[in-house]
C-alpha cells in the first residue's frame, strides 16, 4: 500500500500538547547532546570498533553479532540476517555539546510546517521499495497538531519502540525518586540470612571503575547498585551481632508467571527474575547486546553474594537454596538502584530488554497487578489510558518489544513522545533525554552517517529504534530547518532478510523532515 494513499492527511488534528518549539536555527540545537554527554567538545568513537568482530565466537558458540536496537538477529529463523553494525573505519566525530536538550522557547518562536509542505518535501523518499509497508505519523511537538502521515491509526508491530510505552507508564505512575532495592534479611532461625530480590537486574558485581553502560563510564547518578556494597553492609551487621558464619538462602517470590515470554529467545533477554547480577551475563564486561547468559540468574547472584561475604570475613556454610523470607523479617542491609528516571534513560539509550521487563514489573507492582508479563502489560496499558494516551488498537504482551504480538499505531507513539516532550509533564523528561542521538549515542551511533543520505540529520534527531525479523521502526524527535521540534513515528514491515536498506530508507525520511522549512 502506498504510504501517501488514502489515509494521508494534513495538519488539523491534535495528538496532545508538546514541548515548546526550538528557538532559532536547528544548528543551534545540536546542544541536544549537552544533557546526555559531557559539556565542552566531545569526540565520539564509533562503538562498533570496540565490538567483537562479527565472526568472533562466544562461550555459547554463537557469533557476537549485534543489531542496532539490542535485538540479536542471527541466522536462525528469528533474525534479520547478519545483524552486524555498519562499520565506518577508524573515524571520530567532534561536536560542540554546550546548551540544553532543547532551546527554551514556545510556539511563537518558529513556524510549524504544513502537512502539504511536509508531504511534498518527503516526496519520493516515501516510495522507496526498501520500506515495504510503511505506517507513519508526524506531529508538531509544541501544539500536538498532527501534520502528515499514512496509516497512522493502523496498529503495527512496534518492536523496541514498545519501550516508549513502558517508559511513559513508569514515569507517570512511579515517584521520581523511586529506586529498586535488593535486601538481606534475617532468616527463620538464628544464623540464617536471605538475599531478597526486589526486581533490579542491573545490580553489579563489578568495581565501579569497570562498569560501562553503552560503552561509557557511569557517574554517581547512573551507577548501578553494588553486590560488593551489599555484602560489606551485611557483614558489618552480622559482626555487630557477633555472627561470623551463616546459612544463606535467596528469595525470588516477588515475581510470578513464566521466567521467559513465549516469544523471547533467551539471548536478547534472559530469564526475567527479581534477583540477578549483571543482568545474568556470563561476562559482565561484554559489550555484546545479545550476550551469553547464565542458566540460573538467581543462583548466580546468590553464589556471587556468598563469595563477597567470604571476602568480608563471613563464612557461608551451605550452597544457597531458594526460600521465601519470613514475613516481617528484620532487614540487615540493602542497596538501591539509580532513580527510575536514570533506569529509563539506560533502558532507552541501549534498548535494554532485561531492564525494560523489570521496569514493566515495577509498574505492575505499583498498580497492584501481578509482577508478570501479563501483569506488566496490563498495568502499562491501564496507566497510559489513565493519562490520556490513545490506546485504540494497542496490544501489549511484554515491556521490551521482543514479542511480535505487540501492536501500536504510529499516532500512539507520537502521542507518547508529545507528552514526554511537554513542559506540562516534567516527570516524563527522561524519555526524551534517554533517546539515542542520531550518529552519536546508543542504538543510533552507527546510523545517519555521511554516506547514508541522512547525514545532515546527525545530532538533531533523538529516536528510539526497533527491530525484529522483517520489522524496523523509529520514533522520536527532530528539529526542522526553522528550528521547530517535531515528533514522528515510522513503522515498516518488509519481506527482505536484510534490515540495513530499510533502516537507511527510514533515516532518509527523517532527514527530509529535518531539512523541511515548509
């Protein structure tokens, strides 16, 4: 179906209030990087150079291929071909990154494009055969006014743009200071302790100077909870009570339902449990977004904790077994995740599937739903309905977007982004600051390159990628040539096993929107 046929409409229909328009020319808005990266002049190396070579072997025997949104697309029947990142050689980009995420301003500062002008500017880019079937929507962020689209109300497979729904629901429902705790409590008898999972998959056994998120070191706000800190605090509490030997158990009763979604593959995501360390990765230092994972994440976490206790002078007298902590048990120690906003940023920038399912379960727990795939999906759906997001045709079965059964219309994605960009919803701002920056960060680092035909949009597009077999999506914000901030969602389905031509065609559409002063 032609994306410019029948359902394409011009501006005139509101999709929700949005952010103030960017002030001045869009080139001034490359300062969008300032909220995500260090001030000054930043040099960003292509992280593909730090990735294992496409043919490098992993401990599980699979190759270390990485898709652009964290979805592993190997040669098995669930992938999109080779899944390699585009490589550009030993090249760096230097970009001034001073300034705010978007320049302050309002709708009076610049003129919104017209639907007719946008459609004319997009022209032949919408007819690229690499796109297959395209559903899309573009709206003005300042007013929420729908500008142009095709099949914008038709539900399509969102892939990892599902994480936008998970993120908005979490930030709408949970307090800004919400953190996920991992605790140790006294057991049923003296000398027994229980490690209790609270649902934080990012707890790490690594020293802070070895932690990397998307290839970058962490700061005080983004550093994950430390298993070593938990062991140190537990040991201090035990020694204060005169205890130097314990029996250890671990509690995973917070979650219910299956450990794996019926559509999840165990590679792009591991078992979803409330207790794990380093997301269940065998090698926590691996930059691979589809890493080899341990078979028993809670058991691994307990074993790691026991080893750290030993280093603190506490003897663990048994191999830890699963148990349920006594009701009202005395807490001996705890560590906490970063605030929910930082978790959302990490989830979106790196397209972290494990974290997305954990965030969805935090929404479920806050909504008094079961902490399961079904409970998370129901809670996210209910919260988005409550805050006014149009949910007609939306079907959610997970929080990460790995499930192909998920359905979201482009107009709903645009509404989510409009709300997140709105000054009326400051609690949602981590959705915007967490979006990868075209050509520079996260899952967009290898896109919008100089030879892609979309290079002029690098640095002025923030967007969430999505990729499943024969499905590629992109939804985010873009600054047009008049400095106007627009929100967009592009959703494609093809028959080609090669995702790269489709992604390049999508990027060229966004670049045309960026170039439009129409």
